[in-house]
């Protein structure tokens, strides 16, 4: 039997945010066993914690959708870091380093107003996708919208990556965001053209942006909070002219339409050539603890 914990991430309110399963002591599990356990939890992501390959780091981790492994994800990083820091975090900031498939991910943890805030630095600087195209003609139909409801200001749809890759779709306002939904067969055609399985929709709100992420082909009809997509959003914002040189900070809301409000803090550092580093911060709350059988 393996020890596990579940947390709601990017929230300090139980049963809000994005649920996460953390499985400890996973060193001897095979890829197939990890995938089976992730499918059993059937959450957007499950993270498996192992001994680090470098003893100077905190842990090696692997992250799975219900359907496949992914090299990096934000809410598992935040939730796992907060869980691992329990009991060790004092009044001073603490840094841990997670070995993820996409690279090393440093996470700084601090206590703020009685809660623990975790902030990671993205392991890959976001950049334009190396393949795929945005199917502008089919995109409105793929989301149940019309053409003039997509885009605002200098923001246009784009494909960006930083480990995982996403299709970014700016929409006109909050009412459009609330009505959007994946619609077949146009949805599958748009995903195939872009070489992606997820679309991140966003629109301005006070202090930043409100977003939704749809990923039905990855087993996630809608994700309440997507830290990796929030980090990669930095490249989309730079391309839209929404960032200046130096440090920019935004508050991102996600999961509102699902009844699982998630609050994500995004910090982007740019120079004249573009995005240089991205940090994503959030909190988490413990929900359950238990033991799970090891699949045969």
C-alpha cells in the first residue's frame, strides 16, 4: 500500500480550486502502474513522489493525466511542494527543488497571513510552438462562438509551448467566456491542426485575466486551474503587446464557471527581446489522506 494525500490547489477554500492527488514512496512503480493509479483517481493530474536523483534536491516527481504522462504541470508542483514543506517551513522563506521530466523546478514557500504560498519558476521559458497552425476559419465553431467574439485589442489566437503546449484564444468579454464550449467536429479539426489537445481561453478582468481551459481529448473536459498554461500565457501576452520590459504581475482567475474558483498569481520578467522568466504562485488546502493498493 502507498500513502497518498489529496489537496485543492490555487485556493485556500476546501472544495474549490483544482483537486490533486499526491502519491508518496513511488520509487518502485512502473510507468503502467502510475498510469493505472492516475486513472483510478481520475483527477486532472496525479503526482508521484520519489527519491531525488541528485541528493541536493528535494524529490523527483512524475505527473500523469488520467490518460498520459506530462513533463510538467503547475498545480501538481504547487500542491506537492506545499505538502512536502509541511512541518519544515518556519517564519522564513524556504526553497525546495523538484526534479520534473521537463527539468528542475525551484519552488519558494512563504507563510503569509496564516497560509502557505508556493511560487515556482517555470523550468522552460515559454516560446512559439515549433509546429501546428491556428485554424482561424474553424476556431469560432470549435468553441460555439462567432468570429467577432474572438480577439480583443492586440490579442489574437496563438500556439505557445514551454514543456506542454496550448492553443491560446482571447475572447471578447466575460459573457463570451461563459458561453464557450468545445463543439465537434470543428473542435477535433482545430486541435489536430494545432498539434494540441487543450485550448486556453482568456479575457480581461480587474487586475488581470479570467480564463477557462478545455482538454476533453486528454480526459479533462474542463480544468479548474492550469498552472503550466498560466506560465506559458506569458508568451501570448508578450506577443499581444500586453507586457513591458521589467517585471509584470497579474492575477488570474480560472474555474469560476465550474464552481471551483481558482486564484493564480503570475509574474513575468521581460527584456527588450521578450520573456526571460516566469513565476507562478498559489496556495493549497489538504482534503484527504489515505493508502492505495499497488496495481499488479
